[in-house]
């Protein structure tokens, strides 16, 4: 487990590009990006979000940072989203802030930037979560940009994982039942997030993901579930990443907020949140980023990497994988 904490001067924004098996990703001959590319992208996302944070509120800043990551095609969100067992991208995203604004979308296919659609749900609808066709309809009606064709490496990875699954080869996937279901239906023929504290003391979180490779169509991960993949209140904003089923069962983001409520320090709260997830799902399952109203930041994960970093008025930091 790796935990990095710091007290900074607000405003501050923290960004992550997904907790996972980054060593395997960089060894994948079909993955065209290097460690430097990913670090450069995280830095760009932090810079763009921070630029917004200097003049606007935290909610808009976290959306901006996540949008940069969704647009990159390098991470598991937006254009670079993992494909489900049917070969389609179904994306989840969410936003929330300490003023009580919250919106999430699940299993959407239409928008290039699901995080913008989650913001729309928060600001323009009476609801908290909208999924599937209804959410896609909202995106279209509001003129959000449509998602284009994913990069080549996404299709190559899909084909390889699917063929490994069919041949019964060992993969990094934890799915045990999907192959049987996929045969029944006849199909066989990396999450991002940001948390911020603005100069007015508002905390916000945004998250977006393609979910986990070869998932069942319609599956929602932790990302659109309040308290699981994201949470913000007056004391802390949290985004989680990793194995969605475990994060959901352990209600990771809300659990972390409860530890803060009980006056646990942020470092310990992140550690306990990870341990709780590990009790449910074993090792290497989760990463979290968090910022408190006292301008303390935390980046923590138990996987072999989580490209991430932060920028505050007085300092900035980028994790070296
Ligand atoms: N948590 C996401 C999900 O399970 C995946 C990730 O964080 O990469 O949908």
C-alpha cells in the first residue's frame, strides 16, 4: 500500500488516472503510450483543472480535469473506455460537491464526455442518477459532443482478452461467470477522477470510467454510485478507483468520509478505507484520492500503480509510478 499526504494552501486540485496493473499495461505490446505520456497527461489535466479553479468553483474545475483525461484515449474513460463483453463502450460518470449538487450517469454510450453529462444531471434535472438510453437521450438533446471511434489499441485488447477468456487462459480479469452468460447471449461470434477545494471552501469530486473489460452489458461499477466511487460533503471530497464491485460493497468513498467525521486523520482514514476494501476483495483492488476542507490531500492505492498528482497554490506533486 502506498499513501501520500500533504497539507497545502488552497485552492488545490488532485487528479488520478486509475489504480490498476500499470506494469502489465506498459508491457502490453498493443498499448502505444509510455510512462512519460501518462505522466504528461496527468500533469496537463491538473494544470487545466487548476486554471479553472483559479477563477471558478471546484465543481467546474474537477469536470475540466476529468474531461481532459476522457479526451485523451490513453485511459479507461471517454474515448479510451474499456469495452464490455459485447464489444461496446458503456461508460459511468459522476460529480458531487459540498453544496449538495450531485449527478451521475451509468452505462451511457453516446457522449464523448460522460462527466459533462453527469454535470448536466446535477444542474439541469430533478434527478441524481440517470442510466442507459434515457441518459444518452439527454446528452443528445443538450447537444453534447458524440463519442467517436476508439483508438486501435482498444480493439486489439478486446480481441486478445476475449480470446484468452474463451481458451480458458489466465487473464487479469476477476470475472468467473461472464463466459457462460456470453455464450448464452451469443456474443461469442483505466477510470479517472479529480477532487478539489476552491478558495471559497467548496469541495467537489468528478469521476468517469469505461468500467472493467468484458463486463456484462448494463453493469454499473462504483463510479456512478454515491458513496461508492465518489462522495463529497463539507469536510472531504473523495474519488475511488479499482475493482468496482469491491469498492461498491465496501462503500469506499462514504466510508472514508465517515472516518473523517470521527476525527480520524486523513492518512489513517485512507489506510483504513483500503484495508476495508481488501477485507472484501483481497489485495490490489483500490485507489483513492481525497481532499479535506482543511486543505489536506491524500493519494493512496494498493495496486501496482496509480498515475496521479495535485497542484495547490504553494506546491505541486506528481506520483512516480
Ligand atoms: N472502478 C471502475 C469500475 O469498476 C474501474 C476503474 O477504476 O478502473 O467500473
